[in-house]
C-alpha cells in the first residue's frame, strides 16, 4: 500500500473515486456532496490530491480546495474503498493530505465541515478545533458546493450559520502541530454533539409542519 501525491497519470481512477463517494453517501444517509470525474482530475493535475493504491487497485483518496484567495484550504472528498476499510487507512490518508496542505499552503487556515464522527476525531488529533461557521471561509462558491448535499435545506434555513455538519478549524498562527496529538476526545463526545444538532433540527421541522 502506498499513499502518494496524485498526478495526471492517476486520472484513470477518477470514475471509481466518484462512484465510491456516491455509494458511501447513499449507504450512510448523510450529507456528502457529489463530485464529478472532471473535477477530481483537475485536482490531480494540479497536485492538490493524494491517492492510496494497493499495487494498481484504488484504495482511497482525498483532495485540497482553496477558498478566500488562499486564506483557507479544506481537505475534502476523503474516501476509502470498501475493500480497504477498517484498516486505519482513512487516518493515514488524512494525515498525508494534511501534511501536504501545510507544506503547499503554509499560511492558510485548514478547515473541515463533516457529519462523520471518525473524521471529527481525526481532525481533533491533528489539532483542529470546533468552530462556528462564521469562523470559516465566507467564499460563497464553497457553500454553493453544498447544494448536492441532502441537508442543504438546513443550511439555507439557517442562512449558512449552522447545519448538521460540524465546523472544525486548524489555525497555524495559533498553534503549530508536527504530529497528531493525543487528546481526551472520544467517540461519545462527538456522538453527543451530533445527536444534539440532529434533535434540534428535528424539533424545528416538527414546529414548521
């Protein structure tokens, strides 16, 4: 297994990457925005993605997006093929793309929005902190990318102030991290946070009926 910075030669994997992301969204029933092969290929050609391969077989992927004229970057589209799950590969990919982001865009703040408990934990280990959406990029093109998410109506109703996703931010100007931290956050903490958000929006929907 190798995790490398993707390039044009890896464009042959674009279709399976997008298919794997779409299938994961359907299975989880959570908000995962759709990606198109052409967009994934652009990320590869620009050196803004990492890919995990087991010989020639696709195993995992993640890419970098820039927002607000480079002031913010996001590590998006993290996915592991079903054949390689439960092996700790997602954490390795997350670490690799985070290091690549910090090297290529050293002055940028790295942020994430996610509903996934595992991703929240990985972000926390890397030094991300939970933040309100107002502390993230105000680049409207980023939020427009949420339109393919099933929870986009929630984001719209709150005027982009909050959603079922949790916002997390790594700010290099406040703290420099050279390796994953050991912290006391566990799955129960993130589960409770997610359940609070979901129950809050469910109550609102019932009131609106």
